[in-house]
């Protein structure tokens, strides 16, 4: 990357959720990266959420993996790649190709995905490649294939602006896809007749614009949508012409729906809803022709996820509300390139280019790849794949750009499997994750900003990711690492790629296989044959693109033709399957998901301190009634047990929770917490069709943890993983700050002992001068540790529940140790105002500032607040919270 290029705005794509926002990045002469939204990109029109806005903060050298390691020893990259090739070849020769597995990621670019899939399925001859996308959208894939004959998402973001009814099912769109949510919010403002329904056990911030919230019981989505289908039939709202000409299977699906739903009171009881609310939703769907049903992880992450997807699609097919602008069942993907992975077949049950394991497709793909080694049957899906690693059936696994030691259910078993596996190869851009510690071979992979290729978003839009910084050390793209291993294994001619443009062109050409049969809609063959210049100039566009000129695609299925053998869509008979009900042993149901400003297992977002300011530690949300029944208080650390594991987590009482239900985020790993892996609690129960784990319904119990003291520790430098593990405390959580790190601590020892342990630990790490304060009556203990006249670390310890707010301390690290600061630290009083937690991550606006603005200017809207302090004026994710603050200030 030349100096001139580095100071230009480079168009690329955000590496977070499936929205696929366009980003422009520029590198200053000092190496600092600035990002802004790409106003020309159709997915976001220049808007970015808090995570996208903070991308520049994550392009840093800290924690990067820049060299290869074999058994912990740094080695030249070529030696490491040769070692991997030799070990894989040896294992295949001794145990067969199915003893090898790849576990890949929706974080990969399509070109990386393509080469990984080609190598293992086409030349190693094993179908044991699966993706972390199995955990987020594989139920949608299977549901699409059952209904449409192909994994096709028919909807687009444009549909939201033309709909009369938008239903969000199992989707906290406001937090998980903020830019799509803002688009829906603007559409509702522009069209007051647009109705929004949210179906979710939790009252999330997505309900801020909802006309109706249905807090259904967990796992009852099939019953609800079967009830809708029965209602539509009973009231003459089915589209008989569309059903006759474009669908099959109505009779069986309807019979199942009527029998499953029962009468209205029974359905309402099953779903845990008021009958009046059910009727209102049914009427809204029946009376509006342009209906969009957006569904996401709350539907997919289920042991009955595929049936839930088909129950939703059944209603759209039976009413003809599909294939038209403003009418669609719309799966919103979780990862930036989950769909790209589906396109290249990087799931164990798929082949490249939307081909299947049928003789005609296998023959065509073998000929295209010029291989006789193509695997002939599906491989193991993610959960089973790691079980086979644990049992010893799989002898080698290559993990790329993902963190299964945190993200997979029953993560303790996953870690045991990796520990026992003869060969674990991990290619990643981060040196230290929960998964890299189990690697026999570490390979340095290019990160966002260094790599070059394509991704496909939730609405089938292909966009470019472009490099704007130079890779350092031995860092290489994943496709390069894979290709070099393939060459060393004897497959040189098939993997002689010089650039990602070469791979994209091959992928595009493959998509046109068997196109004359009209079987598949996925076809981007119009983009094949592009040279580097053409690839560099590729603009965002949605498939299908059979000809390079047809980039303005109308809604798919607009002519009522589908990718099935008959050309007709299939309505699928589904029945609600009751989940294990709460019991005396496990009386509550745990739901998992994301928080507003974090992403997956925090390996990237954890690098941006501003993204930890809103939710700084894992919290277990609970309804006030459940907390009272257990005798638990807001903010205390509790113990949570399921049938498979245990953890400790801080309690957060929330009116948004449904009685009997809990919520805990998925993000925290062992680099950021001692006990925050929610996957330790989640069992390996999967959908029998998709193999997607049940992450939304885990029976648990909670109990008080008898700890005696708490502390807040601030350090100028992060404690290493080894130092964190050596912390002499029972519970800790790490939060990055602008100039240091904050650790929240709880311990069973008394406050005086906790203070003594912390001080001894810190003094053992560096030569520090200690300034101490102790109030043995109040059990308050404080220490400031100074190095060369600057505050290096500070901690406050107190009895359980007696710890004062310490957010004011965040600004004091690495500041000259003035008398004012010394007095404040030791006295526990602030020399600077305590402005509370950050509410607006984009503009770093704190709680107290917003409260003062509301009071001073008598604000009655979030827009007014934003005009005075900028809060809520970027991505808008904090607007619902600002609205709640307005109500609170008004009451006061």
C-alpha cells in the first residue's frame, strides 16, 4: 500500500453483521485509520452503527498474530505450511480423508470460503467442512430449500419501505442490525399506516416503534404461525389462485396447522399470550397485502428451527404475499458473509454453487474442478463434527477465523476435544483467543483492512472488501494459506491462484453450471472472466446476475416459479414440538443473544474501548418478580446452573424480561471474564434437519452466591491472560478504557483480605510505590500504585453491595499524580464529576450529560436531546434508552 493510496478514501464493506454496510476508510500518515459510511452504498446510504463507526479503533497491532507458530515456537511461514500439508497427508494416508475436518467462518471472504471448500471436498475428498454460520442461519437454509427448492432469500431492504405490515420474529433488529432498523423506522415515519409487530419473549429496544408486542413463550413459534394459517383459512383470506398455480402441499399443511393450533384460548395458553393480542396480529396479517416477516436467530437457533422457518413461509405462500415489492418472508443473517459461505457450499451438507449431493450435480462439479476425489456424501455438521473430534474419529481439524471454544454449546467439551485432537491448525488474525491456545500450528491470517475480496449480505448483495493497510510480518489471506497447503499436498494446478480476483472469477463461472436446466436462481456467471481491474471496480449488486448487464433485479419469485422439480413452492406440514418444561430443579428458561455494541466473542470489538462502555460486563437479565421470588437483588453476582454446566454472572433486573425467562449475552470469553461463557450452560441439542443448536431455550436455576466483598481495579496496561488467571480472586471481568483497563471483582474473602491480596499481586508485577487508605469500620480499602510519578493502577475494595461508583477514575490513569488526584483516589471522592455510564457509544455521551440536557432544555423527544449533545444522532441505537430517560426525568 503506497503512501498516496493510504491517504485516500478506500471503499470497502463492514466486517460485522449481515446488513453489509458500505464503509470508506482512510489511513493518515501516522497510521491512524478513520472510517465513515459510504453514502453511495445501497445497503446503508452512509449510515454506520456504533460497531461500524469504531472500526478504525480495531485496526491496531496490539494482539495481532503476525507469524506462524508450531507447538509454540515461531517458524517461517513456508515451513509451517509445509508442516501442515505433510501432517494432513500423513493422517489421510493412515486414516482416510474423512479423518480431516475444516471449521470455517462467516467472517471469511467468499474467496477464502471457496478455496477451503474446494480443497477439502474436491481434492482431500472429505465433506467434513462446516461453518460457524451453522450456529446462526442453517435452519433458514434448510427451510428455504424445503419451501423454494433452493436456499434463496427472496426479500430485500427495499421491501421494508413498501410494506404495510412488518413483523419482526426473534429479531432484536434495533441492536443486532441497527442500520436496517433505522431504515424501518424511517419508513414508519414516512408512512404512518405502516404497522410493526415484534414477536419476542423479551421486550427489546426494537419494540420502541412497535404497534404490537407479542411476548410469546419460548419455543412456541410453530404453534403461533400454525394458528395464523388456520385463521387465514377460516376467514377466507387464502389466495386460492396463487395456491393453485404456484404452490403444492396446502392441504396437509393446513390440516396440521388446524390440529396443532386448536381453538383460540388453547393457542393463547400455549403461546403465553392474551387472545386479543393474537387476534389483532392475525387480523393485521390478513388485512394487509404487503407483509414482510423478518426473522433471525430467535427463530433459527432452535431445536425446531427449520419447522419455525417453514411455518412462517407457509403463511406467505398461502396468501401470495411473496415475490412482490413489500411482501416477503425475509431471513436476516447474523454474519457479514454467511450468505457467501452458502453460495460456495461451505456447509457440510452443501456443494459449491447451490449444488446438491445428487449424481448430476456431483458429475458436473467433478468435471468443472477436474478432480476424481470429490466427496460423494454430506459430512458432519458443527456440533457432531466436534463430537467426532472428541471421540477420535476426526484426527485433524483446521479452524479458520472463528472461536468455537467460546461459541459452540457445551464449550467445555469442545475444549476437551481440541486438547485431545492429534492436529489442530488455527489460522486467525488474533494471537490469543480461547481457541488459539489449543493450536498445534498457528497461521497468521489477514484481518479486515488487509484483505481483498467479496462478501454477500442478507439481501443477496455482493460487495467488495478492499485492503487499505499493508499486512505486516508473515500475514497472508486465508485463501493464500489454503492454496499453499494444497500445492504442498500435490494439488498445485488446481490452486494456482494469483489473486482473489482469480478465485472470484472461477466461483462466478461455477455458478453457471447446469444453468440451462433452469434449476437454480443463484447465478453470477455474468461476473466471471473479470480481470484485476474489473474486479477492483466491482460495484455492489444483487444476484442473480446471469448477464453482467442485469444488475437491477426485480423481486425473486415474482412470476410464481420456484427452484423445485415441479416449479411450485412447497407448503410444509409442521407441528409444534413441546420443549422440556421448567421443573423444580430448573425452574427458569435461559435465552441468549447479543448486546448493542459487541460482536460474537469480542476478539475484534473488544479492541475498541468505546464499545465496552454501554454494557461493560456480562449481565443476567431477570424479571423483578423472579428476582423477588429468589430473594435476589439487582447488581449482585449469582450462580447459574443448567444440566450441563455452571457459571457466575451479575444480575440485572429488567421489566423487559418475561416472567420465568432470563437473558444472557454470548460475547464474553476467558480473555475478558473469569466466568462469562454462557455456552458452558447451553446443551448440544440441535434441530434434526439443520443441525443448528438450541440457544434460546435452556432450563436453568439461579441461586445466591455467598461472596463477601467486591472491588474495582484499574490498570494502565492490560493484564495478560496468564496474569488474569493468576488474579487471587473468585470472579473478575475486564473492560477496556481509553487509557487503561478496568476489572470488576468479587470474592468470598472479607474486604480487608481482598485488598491485601490485590495489593500483593500488583506489587509482584512491577516496582510500584503504594499509597493506601483503610477504614476498617466501614470496610473500605483503597490503594493507589504509582510508577515514576504517574498513577499506574488503583483499586477500591468494599463489602458486598457497598462499592461506590468509580467511573470517574477512568480518566485518571497515566495522569501526573497531583495532590488533587492523590486526595481523590485515597478519599474515594471524585476530583472530576461522575457522569455515569456511556449511553451513546458513537459520540461517547454519558448518562448524566443526557439527564442534564433533558432537564435544562425541557426535552420531550430524543431528537431534541440530540440537537444539544449529539446523543442518538448517528446510528440511533441509543434512542430507545434516551426516550426512557426522558420519561424518568419527567417523573422526577
